């Protein structure tokens, strides 16, 4: 199964789970397992999307280029507790500078 298939299936599962909230009795959804899954599913989906967009090459190969450096710079900025807008600017500037020098 490809990464995109996995991401799309997780998205559909998330949508169906939210729609089931209108049909399924509330006590079924209050269980600890369902609560834990619903708490972490959006984080997992976003992480998968970032990974696919950053490292996904053509034909299922892994590509390391300026996007990976931008992601690393964003992680450093997040660890330094920078505001979200600054994190985005740092990541974009890092990738742009590397691409301007012909890297990635």
C-alpha cells in the first residue's frame, strides 16, 4: 500500500468516525481506546502529510533536498519556542536560500 493510500484511508476513517458520532450512542464513543485514538489521529495525519510532502520523491523513492533542510530548521525554531509565523518564515527562508545556491 502506498503512502498516499494510507493517508487517504486515515482521512476517510477520520471522517467516518466523525459522522458516526451522530449515529452511534454517546456511551460507545466515551471509551478510553476511542478517546485515545481520536486524540492522536489528527497529529498522525498531519505528520504523515508532512513526511510525504517533504521526503516523497517520484516513484515512491525518498528524496532529501531543500525541503528537508527547511523542515529541520522549522523543528529547531519550534524547539526554541518561536511563534508559529516565525517558524514558517524560517523554514521557507532556509529552503529558498538553499535553492538559490543550487542545493535541492
